[in-house]
C-alpha cells in the first residue's frame, strides 16, 4: 500500500528538482494572478483545486481546506433506521498546505459493488488507502468506508479523487443548503449533558469534540478539522429517540475504558481501527451505534468522553 505514496512523493520531488512543466525555473516570478495564492501562508490556489475536483470546498480552522461529498444518492438502512447522509454517509476530502504541495486526508463511502474499481483508480493516481472498514452494524446496501492519504500536488490529487468518485453514484455538489429547520430532539438537554454544543446539518445533530493535545502526521499538525476530533451524531427516530453514530478518537490507554463505558450504557461498538499510518500520538478510532432515548444516550457518550483526553469544556 506504500507504492502510491511513493509515486506522489516522487512526482513532487521531480517537479521541485526539474522545474515547472513550462520550462521556467522555480525562481521565475509569474505575473500577478487573482487565482494564485497571495502569500506563503496561503500557498495553494484553492480555486484551482476546486476546478480539479469539480466542487467548491470551504476553509476550515487550522489552515485546512475541506470538501464534503455526501452519498445522498443511496437509501441505506441499519437496525431498521433509514440513515441520513449526515449521520454516516458523508464522503470528505481535506487538504493542508505542506511545503510546495499539500497533505490530503479523507474518507470515501463506496458501495461494495463500487469499491474495487474505486480503489484501482485511486491507486493509479497515487492516492493511497490507510483504512477500510465499517461505520454501521449490519446495513444495506453494503458499504466500505475507505480512508485515503496522499501528499504532493493538490490539483493532481483532486483530479484522481474526482475520477474515482466518477465510478460511484456520488451526486454532483448540491446548491448551498437553506438554514437548518428545527430538529425533533431536545438539543438543549443534549448540550447540557455533553457539556458541549453542536450544530444541525442534514437533519442530524452533530457534536465535534477535539482532543486536548496536538496531533502530528506526515510531519505537520493535523487539526480537528482533518478528522482528529471525536464525532457524536444524533439522528431523530421519533418519541425522543435518536440513532447515534460517529467515532471516538482515543490513545492506546483510553481504548478499553471507553469500550467498557459504552457497553455499560447500552451503546454498541461497531469497529476499532486506525485512520492514519504515522500520527503522533498513535490514535485509535471507534465507531459506535445505538437507537434509544437521545438524552440517555448523550449521558453514556459523556461518560465515555470523560475517559479521553478531550479538549476542556469552554466556560
């Protein structure tokens, strides 16, 4: 699985060593262009990456630029619940500038029928895979959540991911959503129990809990906006109940206490695995599931959160 990463790194090295494709040396100054980055801090032309991926991304905290690609084309059921894309079906791709290129991390959601051709196209373009697993218990149609990693020219990475997505039913980017309607959950009670607030997106209440320590991977800091925060998602299922899904982000010593706490609170552990290859500290990601009273489940999630080194609650 290391060959694709080597290809991307080698391509980036070749460009740096040999100059640009137009024959000019790297030191040659091009005329000012509004589509180009305006400073070293903003070292990537995100408009060009948007064009390469065929979607518009959004700037995120920590110098990250991120794309969301929900599988709204699928009708997925798990445990008798029709899953909303915002609960568990959100493919995404994030970039952070690194040197003359970028580090890219993401998670794609191909169906089992799409999976092999998607992997083949990613490999062909030098985009590697770092995890393939499940987010949900028994579900239909079968899905394989596939974590991706690449370093180098962000436009070439985006072109490869676009080609891979073209082998799936992933819809084109939808227009910006209107303000979220009221959700049928007592979010104030959930906030009080968790000690944190979230947001409504796509009919799901989402709470993100960053870790307290800095996470490093591929030689740079990987902030919460690149997938290193615990994600707690609540989808209303009626009568004050919610289906919950997401993942806990844990260090080695936190894994067993979190498993025990979730189990004690009636929350199923679906998968435990890694998402990255070289992060520091080493992280383990745990996907979970339950469908019960939302505030009761929030209490169980809070108890598990308290077993982790999560960022302090804002006062």
